[in-house]
């Protein structure tokens, strides 16, 4: 994979981050469609998706830290060194 796809100001955008964001958008669109079919108010999906996205990012970070295993405690806060 390409380490850097493009630069947004001084922040690099990685290909895997772009793919993860596209997957999150696809999941959101799918959830909206399924909610409409099931008769659920789509407003619930609009209210829940930021929390689901944030929870997914935090969960991915925790998994990454557990997988690495030997990271110093403050290193867990450095988002620039991996997810």
C-alpha cells in the first residue's frame, strides 16, 4: 500500500484511512436504507452514526495497542504512529 496518498495541508492522508472512511460511509448509507425498509426513523441513524464511528476508531486503537503489546502508556495517545 502507498504510505501517503496525498497531503491535506500538513496532514498526510493514507490509502488505508481513505478506504476505512469509504467503508464507514458505505455502512452508514446501508444502515439508512435498511432503517427505511424496516420502518425505523432514519433520524435515529443520523444521531447514532457519529458515536458509532467514534466507537469504532477507539475500538480499533485499543485493538492495535493490544496487538502490539509492548507500547509505552503515553504512546497510546499518539495517533500519528498508527491507527
